[in-house]
C-alpha cells in the first residue's frame, strides 16, 4: 500500500521561490530516490508541493532556503471569524497531537477584511481547544515561546487555509551560529543568494566582509554535503504521525555525511576576510560548530583586498555599517525590532527606510575605495553585493548587470551583480549621483 500523500507549503524569503522549487526537486532525487516532490505553484513567499511524510521530513532536514515546512490541513471560504472557527473545529486535530501538548496559533493575512487578526487567532485557538476538550475532557495549554505544536492560518480576502507546522524553530536557525555580526544575515537567505550567483563547489568564492561567517558556512556545507538541519530538532518529532523509522534513515545518512566532512582534506576554494579580528574569531567558532574544516580567514580592510585565488571566481558580500567599516558614532543601520504585537518595525525615522536621503561621508569614501578595489584587482570576477541602499552602485562607481529584490527578514534589499572587467578608474565621476560608466 502506497503511503498517503499530503499537500505542503514551504515559505521562504521573498525573491527565492524559484531557487527553492529547484532545490526541493533535487532533494527528492538525491535523498528519497526519485520524484518524491510533486511540484505545485510558486507564489510570492513560498512554494507548494505534494508528497509523503518522508518528503516533508527531508525538506526540513535538507532545504537550505526554506523558512518552514507547513502541512496543509484544510482550506475553505470565510466571511467572518465564526466561519474560521467552524473550519478549524471540523478538523481532526486529534490525529496529530494530544491535549497534553502545548500549542501556539499564528495568522498571516493578505487583504483580509477582518478588523482584528488577533480575534481571528483567538477563534482558531478556541476551535482547536474546544474540539480536543469535547473528545478527551482536556485541552492544550498555550505556550507562545516554546510550543510543542504550531498551527498556522493564512487568510486571503475570502479564503482561509490551515496548516500544521512541522519545523518548530524557523529553519534558518541551523543550530551552529552563536555569534552574529553587526549586519546579521539569515542563513537561508545566504544559501539562496549563493544559488542566485550560480556558484558551484570548486569555483573560488570570496567574502571580503565575512562577519560571523554566514556565507562561508553555507557554501562549505554545500561543498561538503552537510545537511543544514543535521544538528537541530524539528516540530514533526512531536506529532503523532511522526515516522521514526523513516526519520532515522534520513538522519543517520546526514550524520554520516557530516562526520566524513569533518575529516575532509578537500581544497574548498572558499575564502573570507574581515577588518575585525573579533569578528573573525566568532566566524572561526561558528565554522567549527558547523562541523567544517579550517579554511583561510584573513584580517584585512576590504579596501585593501586582493584575489585569494589565481582563477577568477565569485565575490559575495553583505556590507555592514558601523565599526566593521570604520564608520564611527552610530550603530548598524536597518535593524528590525519586534514590537510584541505581531509586527516588525524598522529603526529608521523616515518613512522610506529603503533609501537614505544623504549618504554618510564615511560610507561614501569606503564604497568608492571598495569599488576601485574590485575594478583594479578583480577583473574576470563576478561580484554580488546585498544591500538595503539602492544608491550603492553609484557610490561604488559601478554599473550593475542585474539587481534582484530580496528580503532579509522584513528589510527590503537588492542583490546587485557586477561583472568586473579590466579598465581605468582615474576618470570616474566624483559625484555618486553622476552618470556611471558601463
């Protein structure tokens, strides 16, 4: 008898839907012996697919780009909170978890006419608890910090979809990063950017502002076939239909691959540097926790960088602001804070947080010099720079080849690609807003 198939939704950072869909297909072929993932629609912020329980577990363990893996429970129309309550109440939650487990409910919405999403969240919680209490005489307790079970509801203008989370903590939390830099980059966004660059193992990869080592760790784990989730636990392990035998098969293979990677002597051609010795110490600690062998990290100002390999390769950077590039007197830009009301806000005062009205002079000097270093010393390389400042190409005196909108959490960014060619920079315009050469 064939195992049952389920409908799944895998959210990811916006802009990475196509790379995620390709990655899921690869996971099915590589780890499940065939077409375990029947692809569905790509929608803004995620990918649908159909597959068995093992496919959901494999996606959690092996996807580098996914934020979560959600199991679809129900879908139906609604006009009011009572309709959402009825849809949730009709579902057989008792098949998945018990009243003795703790629970959390989250709702996201696009163009929902409901006046209060908090009230809609409460109605979903009430429906699940009421059903379990009527069947068993007890109900789950609510734990918003570390719940055993997470229920997600997604609302459009007139439809509600209910999901059961199988991930637990977000999948970008790999379990190895203890120290973050001044401009933290989510691990799944870093992995998606590496896919967008077209980098493949063996091609030189250099991050001249590596901070805590996120790009480096993600690339090295790809090169050494280390599953991103090998060191963490998942929400599906607390669900009734958890297939422990299938999971052990997947997990043992992943643990064996990591053990082999630790002893690898392969020349990864992955290089990193940073102006801060303290950040490099943190990067080394993170790379060690990720199960990676030693590879070159140097303390150097990015303005003085030189190619770390003879062959041309790919340079990737997430430039921070603050002391790592010697901008004194202010903290890192673009921080996001949780208001505690289910919303995330920027720490900028202006309404258009994407663009600064006036570049800081120290930033301008740094990026002019950084752009000059790329043009003078890295001909033949492709450089990819992630930033929330769309004026960056002008500051660097470079014409971008492509720009891809991406989101680092709630912060809107652009991934700029620069195809570097040999040429003089002596006659570049001094004004960052002046026309740029091709």
